[in-house]
C-alpha cells in the first residue's frame, strides 16, 4: 500500500471524530429495536440458556470480525473502508460489490426506521398523519448529516446515550428485583435465577440457537461503523483499536445482561409474545412488574430515539460508501463532491432518496415487506463481515510475504489465521441459515440476484477501463 493511497481517499473528508464518538456510534448502531423488541423473540424460540449462548456467540463472532477490521482500518484509514479493503485484497469486482451491498443494507433500512418511528408517534398522536412524522424525522436526520461531521458525531453520541442509560437502568433494576431488593409482581420472595433452567437447559432443543443466529448477528451489526468512520477520525491508529475493544465489551455486557434479566423474571414462552407494538417488548413487561410508572411511554420514547439513531448512522455510512465508489471512479464524479464542511452532500441526498422504497412498507403489506427488508439488511451485513475477514486474511499473508512481521503493524489482530478463518466460517453458516427460513428465502434470493447484478455491472462498465 503506497502512503499516498492511504491518505488520498480521505483527504476531502474532515477528521473530526474521537474515541468517545466512535464508541457511541458503534453502540448506537448496534443497540436498537433488535434488543428492545427482538430479544424476547430469541428467548421464546431458544429458551433462556439458549438465548444467552446465542448472544454470547454473536458477540464473539462480532469481536473476531471487528479485530480483523481494526487491523485493516489502522493500516489504511479510508472512508468507505471495507469496500476499499475488498478491492485491494480480494479483487476490484468484489470491492465494488461489497460497497454497493453495504449501501443497500442501510438505504433499505432507512425508510423502515422512519416508518416505524412514525407508527410509534401515532400511538401518542392518533390524529396526526403518519406521513407528517415520517417527513419530520427524515428532515431531522438529513439535517444532522448535512451540517458537519462533528455535528453528526455529537448528535449520535447523545442519541446513543439515551439507549445506553435505558439498558443500564434495566439491568440494574432487574438485578435488584432478581435478588429481592425491590418487589416484583408475581413473586413473593426473590426469584433469583431459578427461571433460567426451570424447564430444563434447552427446552426448545439446540437447533433454534443456530436458527436465530441471523437475528442475533444483525443485533450486533452497526459495530462495523467504526471502520466506515475511520477515514474521518483523529489519530485512527490510537482511536480505532480502543473503540473496537470498548464497544464490543460493552455490547456483550449489555446484550447478555439484558437476556439474563429478562429470562430470570419472565417465563421464556411469554418473552416474545403478547400485545402488538411496544407493549410486547419484554422491557415494558419487566418495568411494569417492578412498578415503574409510564413504562410503556418511556420505552416508546427510547425506541423512537433508537430508530432515529440507527437512521442517523445509516445515512452517514451509506453516503460514505457512495462517496468511496465515486472517489474510485466507479460512479460519476458528482457523487464525491464535498461542501466547505467536508460533507459529500450529493451522496447524502441520493441515499436519502434511496430510502423511499422502505417508506412504502406501511402502505403495502407492511409485515411482509418489513420482514423481507430486515432479512436483506441482515444478509448483506453478514456478507460484508465475511469480506472483512477474507480481506484481513489476504492482507496479512501479503504482509508476511514482504518480509514484515505482526509487530510492524500499527494494530495486529491476535491469533492469526484462526480469527479471520473462524469469523468467516461462522458468518457463512449464518448466511446459509437464511435458506432454511421460508419467510427469509425471498430476501435471500433477492440478495443473490443483487450480488450477481453488481458483478455483471462491474465487469461490463468498469473492468475494461481498469
């Protein structure tokens, strides 16, 4: 890698983020509806111990992928990171495809985030049109991304902080209820952890642990935003590895802690069932049973914050991918134009337009569209993770061939080649699990067609030029 290339890609974008911003962007990307609403579903399908194992394994997979990403991001801190790494260390066609896949991941989820947030606002204000809320949220997130990178990072820090405080409060209050320090509806004495194995260790068998891995992996997605933001981070060699270790450790504590509290206080079959909307969240049920007033309103507010935080990060990530494609001459030059504040404004505007199909999910078969969009987002994310592992594996082999050692790297992922190989294999198994879920299958087929079209378009349009 020539030094000029390491710096060149990032030159027009401002380096305005610190470790504090990186950690919160990563936590903000990962703590979302998957935890507040989806965690109960995983517990119901796998049983308490199964869910704890699922989330622990999900965290280990995410950590392996992020270690690979950390090594690459410190060596080559560019915006549009994993697309650039795949181009350099797998092949230009794969780099092009991975960049488009990651853009697709966030652009399809953007519209659904706005729609879901608007639906929640309608529960408070039933007479206000859902489209008005969608417009308000869209303008809000768009503005945060257009003002400056610093503004984006700062807003994401505070939006993510709301979620982090809620999760910490939930775990602490839950533990007090578990040990009998606060009263809990339905229990005369301290429930302790008897619920975890009340119906055996694996009441639903072992298979659901693997079947739910796509949901669990998607819950950890967002951690890779550290790599996207590396090109706009001050002193990436110091801040990126620090942010990766801090973020993953906290996520493991938050996710596994949450699952333990829910499983200890609720029968596992009830965790994912119940009323529609926010009231079905296990967070609401536990807060209600402890006696927290306005539990449903509190969690509704937190989930709206979570959705806006995810949309904020998503618009940032997807626009940087589009900027990177343009910077590499694989999209017209207009997409890499930046304003005086270092924002790739054309890429941000076009990504916002790309979110429109997601907004239709409320009008036409919302359940079907939402489930498929979620499946597409989860699948494309895991494919991107596979590309990170393979890029790092190939990079390190090239590094050794040049006669250099791991000590010569700014940050070296430990246990090479075990970490990238295991990370790749686990992600591949997760992708294949999608084929066995009839509801996810259309999304899987759609993704395979999209990947095929990306390769075809690359070789037809750019390969000859290259």
